[in-house]
């Protein structure tokens, strides 16, 4: 199974950009890169996903390396509400598109 | 917000007793998933369903069974609960797109 590696934790200041890295050196050509986040005491929440090109949505941007062995989730202006555990996941295109969660990165946002 | 509810939200039971958790959706989505989350860990897939009466095993299916007799309900059963099944259980749904929507979770304690 393809796996991802993320830092255990990161800190950011409120209203500053945050770059959350993810390494996935064993990614296959058909694996999509998904990001979910989990706020305290809640279920995970979809953030963004991509295959090869960089992606933007209202929540974040996803920058994917040209060789696809790493990616970065970018929060353009962190708020206190963005404090959460962020999971970088390679989606299995078979088996019902199941998601395999790793340990994630705990993002702390300081006022 | 996706219409997903889980019941009960909290349950304490004793070792050896049967337990059934319910996931109910109002979105008519095809796919439904059961995950468990243990302290300090990401979610792990237990079982999933790709239609009424169509289910398959996930990563940690031992000791669990599921049933889906209606589109809107996906039941997770622990035939004989053990202390190792103390966890937070999340249900998720998905239509044909990429995004999974997660429920609020059920906290199960097996004494």
C-alpha cells in the first residue's frame, strides 16, 4: 500500500500562510492525493484533492511536485479555526475508493 | 452539511455483549463506510458498502460484521464486544465523486 509521511506537528501564527508538507515516494500513477482535516471532537472533513496539477478551492491550495513524490497543502491565511489534524492520504482507486489514514500533522495556530 | 447521523453517540458496554451501531444518511449516497479511530491514530477502515446488500471488508474487519438492507442505513455489529474494540467509530458516505462525508462519531467503551 502506498504510504505518506507527514510531520507530527506544526505551529503557525494567525493570519499567516501555512505550508503542510507530505511525502509519498511510493505513489503510483493512478493514486489521487487527498487532504482531510479533523477538528477536535469531530469527524474528518474533506479539504482538497488532486492528481498531477496544482489545485485551488475556497479552503486551500494543493501544490504537487512534478515527480508526484511529495505535495504541500497551503492555507493562505491561518485562522484559529484551522487548528486541526491534517491528513494527507493516497486514495486507493480500487476497493471502493477507501481512504487509508496515517498519523497526520497536528497544526497549532497561535493568536 | 451532509445528512449523516450516528446512533448512539456514546455507549458503555461490558465484554462479551453484542453491540450494534447505526449510521443513517438522508443523501441517498451509494457508498457507506465504517472507520474506527484510536487515540493518537488516524482512522482505519472496518467495512464498507457499495450498495444495498453489497459490502466488503476493510483493513481491520475481524470481530465486526455489517449489514445494509436499505440505502440509508448501514449497521455495524460487534457480536461479542472486547476491550480492544473500545474506540471512536465514524461512519462516512460518498456518491460517485471523490469526497467522503463523515458523521459525528460514536464513542464506544467496552469494560
